[in-house]
């Protein structure tokens, strides 16, 4: 190259212009740019050289200014249309003549600039450029359009993110969803970290997907599950107490639009009732007994005195099968969900709410469809006669457990039916214990969250709750008896006989919760079978769950089978079909149980975190790892069972005072310290 030649070279994607000054060794040249800085470059680095004229570095800015008016990329399209027909290659100098009718250095460099930047019409072949085919140009235009739209969408999304972070009200667009969903899915991995399914470095255990990495990098935030979680909180999309366990699960929170549509159709146009001969029991006084907050009312109780002096109990169960068929949209959606999910913050129902809390429920004062179990017991509480009918009932009273406890305590004469049902419930309980039933009474915490206010109460085993529980167990026994006697495959429930500690060992343990806890550890898991199996815990030879068909899919299956048999129809599920369905449902309900347990524990820890100054009475229940001093304690006022490390010898059943020292619900960490005395300023108890 001659001294004074103007050359172009690249540094990364940046163009640089300089004037050749002198050789640098045998194969390189010193080139001086417009600022007078010298650069050593090899000939292969030169991307374009303007020959025929010499320049000074100071002339470079003026040269670029002269080039600028000719840099119109759209002009290449006209040239391409001319050249593509002939399939003719073109040099920058030839393109200059075609575009500008001149081939001066300014025009030639402008042509080179346009051609080397072009991604649509031409591709470089040595020192010339080949026009792409029409199909290639169309494809490239489409790609560029897609990339442009993607980039625009990305920038608009980031603008909305920034606005939300600044506290502005933002309306997220439909095409924002995939980015937000990617962030949500990634942040939900924190649930796995809490469960202990990840190592100490979440970024390595869970590498972020491209949309998350892109978003977090552009915002200068750590691309970790915790970082994504905090971003969603800062954006107002999630709350600080977002239920990660539910989000990480396969449990659907929203119903598909098709299912909602079908539910609305059933509500608007009642399907024909297949049970055309329902037994009219609307003359019976029917009591529904639930918590005040219950919206899915699926059981009611009646009592009547027969002409021969005997007494008959009636357990009426809601009949959701009136509104659906096996394998239809509603049934398959309920099967996919497995059961209603009960969380401190509310429920995730098994059926759409418009049906579950409406025509499927037993609503006071309305004629309702039910599956009614009429039962006569002997003097000890055993079943002597029973009948099962698809029925019509008219619930008379909607009562809470507290209402019934008060009625029993005051012996309200106007409602002798309640007293009679309670009498038979007590006989049933004694009869079951005589059959080997095992009673393990441990306090249970009921956690409720409303408007971010947490309340915890101990679910007491009151007479009303015992009454309802015994009647539900009775209906389950009768349903199982009917299934066994008629050879109907049902989801029978059983429990193997436990190997309880010898009496001489139990007697050494403190009576009450410690002893009950030791027995509970020995109780085997319940099991499901399509043939009858003994339930040792309940003291029953036959048992199935049939009393919550709005809330448990296994109960719904029992209803499908029983009602078909009562109508004299072919059973909707064969033994093998039922077994297959139950295997799927069992997996789902196990996940539901896990999510419920983890969510309750989260809110229990969040409650204790907020009550940092409270001092709680506690009992040492059992050793978890005695060699390291880890025990399970019971906070008596809350019914919560939590681990605690002890640095001194303690005995099972020992009562003490504890205070939370460390609590992080998101990390599932809690530590207690023992208080040797009660400070005057400390608070105790529940809100």
C-alpha cells in the first residue's frame, strides 16, 4: 500500500478509517486515524482501500461528511432488482456507477459501506457482491421483521418493568405473559430449595432460561430464583408471601374456559335427572353442621322415630353426580385436581364455584338432590339395618359447630333431634372402640390468613365435631357394606393393624400428648383397595369415604358406582378401570396433601416471626435426634409441633417456656431459645 492511501479496518463491529503512513516491519503498516493516533495493522485487516488519491488524517472527517448523504440502504433494493434478473455480481465501484452514476472515492466508499452492511439483498463473494435470490430476500426480510418486533417487544417490556419499579401503575400486555411466566416458573424453584432439593448455589442448581437471564441482566439483578422472586415482588406481581409450593406443584389454580362454559351451561339448563325415582325426604328436619366459613356444604343429618318405636339416623350427602357424567369435562377436571385444596389463604376448589357452592351444595331452605343413608343401630351402636337412596331433601338449619355445642350444653328442648343424634354418635364411638378402634388425640392448628392478618386457633375435639365425625364414619361403613354385599368395586380404605408399643413401655411415658405422639408414630399409612380391607384405626371391617363428593374425587367415584347400582345400570367403572383411576388420583392427592402441609408450615412460621417477642408454653413431645439434642416440641397455645435443639438434658413431657430466636419462613428455618422465667413485658397466646 502506498503512503497516503485511505483504508478501512474493523475493531469488533466498529469501522475505523486511517491513512497509511509507513511500513511496520516486513508485513504490517502504521496507519494514522483522524485523531492522529497511530495503529499497526496487517494487510488482511484492511476491509477496504481507496486507491487513486492520497489523503491526510485531518481530511477524514470531511470525507465521512461527504459520504453521509449517500448512505441510504433503501437504494440497494432498486439495484438488486436490476442485478438479480441477470444474476450478475457487482463491485463497490460498479455499484457506485449504478446507484450514483459516478465512481469517485466518496461514491465508491458509500457503495462499499452499504454493501458490507447489507443483510438482505447481497452477500460478499471475494471483492464483489452477489445478489441473493428472490426467495432468500423474502426469507431474510421476514427474519429481520421478526427480530425487529422481538427487540421492540423486549424494549417495551423493559420500559413497563422500569415504570412498575418506579411505582407507576402498569398494564401488562398479552405478549408480556411469556416473560412474566418464565420469571414466575424460575422463582418458584425456591420451593425446591426450601425442600432441600438443591445445593447451596441456586444459580448452578437452577441455571436461568434465556428470557429470565436477559431480563435480569438488563435490570442488573442476580439471575437466581431468589432474584427473580424479589423482582416479581418489586413489580407487584407477587406478594412477599407468595405460595411457591402451590406454584411449583401441578395443581391447577384456574379452571379452563371450556370447563367454566360447561358449568354455566349445566347451571342455565339443568340436565335430565337419571334418578327419576328419588325418595322424597323433604319432610325430615335436616341439620347441616360446618365451620362458619364453609361454602361447599356436602352433608346433613336427620333423626326420626319409627312407628315401631325404633330410631333411624339419616346421613344425607350432597349429590354432585346429578350435574355431571363419568368422563365428561367436569368429571375429568375434578379427576385432574383430585380434591379441593385447603390453604390458610383460601381454597382451590375441585369443581367450579358456581356449581360447588350452588346447586351441588345442601343449601338451607332449598330442595336439594342428595344420596341419603338411612341407618338403624342396635343398642350398642352396631349397624342392624340400612338403606341407601337417591333423594330429595330440604335442609332446615345451617348450624356451626359452636351452635351445636351450645345446643347440647343447654339441652335445647325444641331440637330433640340434635340430642338423639349426639346420643347415637356416642354409642357409635364406644362401639368402634370395642371393635379395636385406636384413639390418638393431638391438638391441631387451624391457620387462617385474611388481608395479610394471620390467626391461629387450636381445633378442639368438641362434642359437635365428634358427632359429625361419627356420622360420617357411619355413612362410610354403610357405603362399604353395600359395596361388599353387592360385589361393587369401590375405593375402599383400610389401615393395617399397628404394632403399638407394649403397655409397660407406654405407661413409662407421660400421659396425654407425649403418649399419643408415641402411638401416632406406630400408625401405618392408610391404603386404598378396590376390594374391602379392614381399617384398624377406625375399628371397621369395611370402610370407604363417601361423604365429601364435592371436595374429594375418591368420594365422587363411590357415588358414581353406588348410584349406578341403585338404578340397576351397568357400573361406570370396572374393577381394573377403577384401580387405574385411583392410582392417578392418589398421586395427585398426595401432592395436594404436601402443598397443604408446606403452606400451613410457612404461615405458622410467618406468624411466629411476627410474634418475635412472645413467650410460648411448650411441651417436649419426642426426640428427633437425641444424640444431637433435637426434639419435637408442642406450642400448646397454637397446636404447632416444631423442632427445637436443646443444650441441656430434658425429659419427654417436660414443660418449658420458649421464644423464637431465628425465623425465616422462606428458608423454612426456625430456632427457639428457652426462657427460664416469664418477663413482665413478654406476650403469650394467640391473637
